[in-house]
C-alpha cells in the first residue's frame, strides 16, 4: 500500500492537530497583557511593550527555524517533525504557566517558536503526500482548520482565565496540544525510508532548480501577502471606532475580523479546487486583485456595515491564496527538497507577519487610518501585476509539474 493511500486520513489528523494547536497558541492573546502585569511589570506602556515582545518572540524564532525543520523533514520524515513540534509545544506551553518573571516568559515564547511549527509542518506533509491534482483543495481544507483555530482561540481565551485562572489556562493549552501529539503519533501514517548519505549528497541545490525565478516570486508573494493583510490588523478597532463613534468598537471589530476569517474558511477549499482545475497561478493573480480592490474600497468605507461586507469579501478572496501558493511551489520542486523549499515559504510568511503590523502602526500614526488600507491595497495589486507579468513571460514555468 502506497503512502498516498493514507492522504485523506492524514489530512483529517493534520486539520484536527493544526486546529487544536492554533487554538492553544492564540487563546493567550486576550490575557497576555494581564499575565505580563502579574509577572511584575507595571505601567501601561511597559505592559504593552513587554506583551508585544513576548508575542512577537515566537514568530522570530519560528521564522529562523522553519527552513531547518523543513530540511530535517525531508531527511528523517515529516511525521517525526510533527511529533517533535506537538510534544515540544505541549511541554513549553505548560511551562509558561509556571513562569515567575517576564524574562522567563519571553524565553519560553522564544522556545515555543523554536520547537513549534505544527501547522506549518502539516502544510508540508499534506503538500507532499496529497495527489497533485487534489493538492490545492487539500491545502485549502487545512487552511480552513487553521483559520478556525485563529477564531476559536481568542474567543476561548476571552473567558477561560476568569473561570480557571491565567496560569491554569496555559496548562490547559498544553493539554490540548498534547492531545494533538497523541493523535499524530498514533493515527498519522508515513512510509519514509531514511536517505542514504549518497542520496543526501546528490540532492538538488537551489541553483539547480529549473524554476528558480517562479519559486522566488511565489516566496515573495507569500511574504507580501501576509505583510499586506496583517498591516491593517492594528487599525481595525480604531477604524471601527472612527466610523461608528461607539463605546463598543472592540466588540464590533472582533465581529468584523471574524467575518473575514469566516469568508476565508468558506472559500478556501472551493478556490483550492478551482486552482487544481485551471492552474494555481491564475487563481493567485485573480485572488490578489480581488483582495486588493476590496482593501481599496475599505479605505473609502462610509460606515461599519459596508466595512463588514468588504472584510467578508476580502476574506473570501484571501481564502485560497496561501493554499494555491503552497501548491504552486510544491509542483515546481522535486520531492527530495520540497520540505526545505516550503520551509523557506513559512519563513517568508513570518517575515510578512511581523513587519506588516509594524508598517500599519507607523502609517496609521503618521498619515491616518484610511491610508493604511490604501497602501496595503496597492501592495496586493502590485504583487498581482508582477505575478501576471511572470505568467505571460514564462508560460512553461506557469504550468510546471513534477
């Protein structure tokens, strides 16, 4: 029985494990400043600064470690990387609940990013195992599970500390991730033969990849996509307050963000299926253009209702983008280096995820809130144009397949 026979069961395990780990990782967002204050940090400015450092620390080490874990997955098997990630995250998340000062918190968050990466590891495994004619659809389903975790996690974290306490919530997060570890270790199947030293010596180097330009453009696209979409996150609540002049801006902003994620969850598998049928690059260009136009319209939104509808439409357009990008990269690299190259894609995404909010906060503070939406729209439209030019100049690379 071939490895691909198990791809459906593996997809279910990866979706469930990614959902569980993302819930556990994001549930700390609402109460992280409270925990920082409990650790002895005083003053609003200091609390916000240390909360930002602790939150961003995980993304920093995750971006550095992703290519390494991808390469090790190519060599030792991707299941082993998921077992490593889920067990490591379960232990570290539980230890965060035992932190005694803010330095320990930051150190453990750095360790979380270094040892973690279950969702990104699942992406690599699903991309590598799924039949290529179904890869974008499967990645869309996986993306929907990740998006759902990003919604449920903060909602759960909003009331869990009040019920069981902040420190106990971290222990609960560790238990949830440990369940993902058990499921991964017992249910996930991978037929992996360790590579011989000669095979490792003969592996394809970056300079030997036949579609380096296309792959590089896809890596840049994934980074700028996260850069553009994350740049507006710090401004949503303030923008809603500006449009509605209400005391409940944070609640309305939460609903609007959830609508965008819901649009992505609903459309990710459908756009993935479309990409499998007509090609990944056309779907990438079309989705980038649609999301850019939706962002441009948000810059001129006259009220909260219009903003909510536009966020829903933008979420729908974004839903299939990352799965299509990952599938497009997977179709252009040999099997023995797919983890290494997709690890670079994960790092590129983290770069965008970290720099996007920094740019959005800077532009919002100096130019106003609406220019943030306009500038990020221009970024997405520029990337769509660059990808379209690439398709027209390199038609062979646009349809590449291994």
